[in-house]
């Protein structure tokens, strides 16, 4: 019979679907790249923090060894910071306020 004359619509369903698919692909690609960059940055932060933790462990180990080796340091710290004294010892406190 007769052919219908179709107007070519620039926003046909096919072109909208293609645009949506391309847009989604670009969106996923950007999200993927951003995620990869975030992961790389967090891995660098993790390495830096692990180095800090290891350094602090070494400092703690050194401090423990120095306290074990030097009992006078331990005793002085207990006296000055914690106000400890030996059981049979008398402690005199200057309350005049003069240094």
C-alpha cells in the first residue's frame, strides 16, 4: 500500500538509548578511575602509617630496655611523677612556696 512518510526525529528512541549507554559507560569509567586513585592513595597512607607504627614500636622497646637496665631511673620517676617513697622513708615537703 502506501508508504508512510516518517519525519526523522533527532531524539528518536535509538539515539536516546545510545546516548544513555555512552553516558553510563563514561560515568562508570570515571568512577572506576577515581576508585583506583583512591585505593592507591590509601595504600600509600597505609605504608606511611605502618612505618610510623614500626618506629613507635622501636621507641617503646628502647624505652623498656632502658628502664630495665637503669633502676635508678625507675626509682627517680616513681618519686617525681607518682610521689612514691620507700615504706620506711620519711618524705619532707616544703610548703613555704619558695623554690
